[in-house]
């Protein structure tokens, strides 16, 4: 009798262990599958680059590398914001374009002169351009 109880508790222990093992295995497999579904597309900005000088009111094509897009892109809506001194500003250069276009024409906004401007291009996540110069306001800040 004692041996029988002991045997079934061993079986129970095995079943419990196996159930936990299965949970671990499937738990470990789930995030990987979800990661594949939500590939993050953050194409590098090609222009403007280091050394670029823009003048207020000019039109320019911001360009980015679309040579390696993931199969599934969560957010295809592009957004470009202006950054200054390493901080993202509320200035929108363009919004709502297809991130797979690889370029979008923008108008240089009316901002103070500076050589510490950059852009952040958002698809799924943000990607910064190198720093460049905007001039034309005559205002140093
Ligand atoms: C940008 O270019 C300047 C000179 O043209 C150089 O001094 C600087 O290191 C460059 N910055 C980067 C991030 O490449
Ligand atoms: C931007 O690129 C398009 C396509 O190449 C071109 O037609 C347009 O003239 C360019 N705009 C500027 C401001 O260079």
C-alpha cells in the first residue's frame, strides 16, 4: 500500500514536471514568434548627412536606405521630426508618407541658425541622421 502511494506520487511529480517543462518550452517559443511578427524597421538616413547645409525655405529630399525591409512592417507610416542639440523638437518636417519610398521632399523650416540639427525618421522606431547645418534666419541662438 505504502509503495503504491509512493509510486503514484512519483508519477504525479513526473506529470507536473513535464507540464512545467512544456510551459517553459512554449513560453520560450512564444516571444520569438511574436518578435518575428513585429519586425522593427528603422532604415538609416542617408541625406542629410554630416556636412549638409540647408537654407530656410529650400526644398530637399530626405533619403533613407530601404534595401533591407523586413517582410512584415508594423508601421508603414513615416514621420520626420527635427532635432537640435541632441533633443527631438516638436517640428514636423513630414508625416504620413510610405516608409518604403526611401525619399520624401521637405521644406526647410524657419528655425534659428545652427550646426547641431539632425532628423529623426520614424517608422516602427526612430533613426537619427547625422548632425547638419540650417541657416538663413540670421538668428544665432
Ligand atoms: C563631421 O564632419 C566634421 C568635419 O567635416 C568632422 O569634424 C566631424 O567629426 C564629423 N562628424 C561625424 C559624426 O562624422
Ligand atoms: C526629389 O526627388 C525627386 C525624384 O528623384 C525629384 O523629382 C525632385 O526634383 C527632388 N526634389 C528636390 C528638391 O531635389
